[in-house]
């Protein structure tokens, strides 16, 4: 979240991407960092033990949401 907020404040469109386990933490952190409206996309948890094929599927499923978030801002 820190990097996403940094890039946004530098005028570089960014999207925070994390697993659904971190929805509440991302909300709190974005507020604490002064950019509660920061764009974010969440993929299904878990990530750490996901197989390559599972990660590929998660990335493909999130791609449109990431592009849409960038174009929305």
C-alpha cells in the first residue's frame, strides 16, 4: 500500500493488488496514509501455497479489474 500511495501522489496511476485476506488491512492503511480512495483489486486467498496454474488463473481473472481501475482514475 505504501508504494501505491507513493506512486499515486507522484502522479503515476497505480493499483494496489492483494489477496482477499487483506481487505480490512488495506482499507485501514489507505486511510492512515491519507489516500482512502486509492484504487485496489483483490484476488482470492490464499496466494502463498498456490500452484503456478492457480496463480495464472488468479492473474487472468484480475487483469480486467486492474485495467478498469487504472482507466477509472
